[in-house]
């Protein structure tokens, strides 16, 4: 559903700590899940994706976890840095569809 | 390699005016998309195209039109601007070979309708 009003959920994390950003999805037919990072004044940027036949995928300092049973996706950022401050969006797509649907974003604030 | 280029970056329109938001990509991507992002919100799909000559509606197409005469260009047209169209508009492209989901976004056009 829609985010509420003009206030994105915000996660404040101390520099060097790990961050966990969560996302719930509703379409049980979705096959691909993606995380995007949007820095202030810029377009979203692809971070990592995961297919529905996987439950975990790791990248550089990032890990995505997928729990299909409860339709939940999470992005873990290790050793969070000031440059990680941004809005993070989860997105989903179904095989055979050309459209990517974006979820409500989460703002990550890194405290130096 | 410029990627996805959007012009203009900023624009102020009066109610009832029309304009075209330009989008060009030089990655030879088949798929192109237009999204709008309202303040503090996610991205809503306006229109998309899977190739030259083919376009289709997204979630919020009312008040907009698109065309795709070439692989590279995907302009978005606002015919009668309304305050509800005040938003940031993002163009994106993707290539099925590397994953439709891996969208490459432009830097956006901030539009205000007053």
C-alpha cells in the first residue's frame, strides 16, 4: 500500500554498525525482488536482487534475505558508512511481466 | 557512456500549459519507463515501452502521453498541466538480457505546476 503522508519511515544507525531495512510485499506471484538506493537529488540505483528460488544473496557489504512464507524481504548493510545515507526501496517483478513495482521507501540516516 | 539522460532538470508550468519531458538512453535498451515520485513517496509507473512503436499504460497514466519512435528516445507529454502533476519524473531503461528488473534511471525532472 501507500506510505503515509510525507514522512518516510526512518532508520538511524551509528556509523560502523549494521543496518537492517525491511520490506513487506503482497504479490505471492512475484519472482524477482530488487533493492534500490536513492541518494538525495538523484535517481534510484540498483543495489542487489534475488530470485524467488533463493532465500539469501550476498553482495559487497550487502545481504538480501527473502522469506516467502511471510512475504518479507530485508536488506542488511554491514559496517554502515555515511555514504550509505539514502532512501532504500524494495521492488518486485513477476516472470513474463515487463513492469517493476516499487514499495514504500525507508530513509537510512547514518550518524557519524 | 551517458546512460539515461533527462531534460529539462527543472520546470515550472502554469495550469493548462503543455510540455514534453525528454528521455534518451544510449545503452541500446529495449525497455523504457516513466515513473513519477511525489515528495516522501515511492515511484509510480506512468507508462512503459518494450520496444520502438510499442507503449503501454502503467499505474497512473491519466494526463500523460508517450511515444516511442526510436529505441533511444521515450518522451513523456503533458497536455493540460494540473497541480496534481507536480512531482519528480524519472525515466528508466532496462535490457531483458541483464534482467528487466535492473533499471537504469536518469537524474530526474522536477516539475511544478502552479
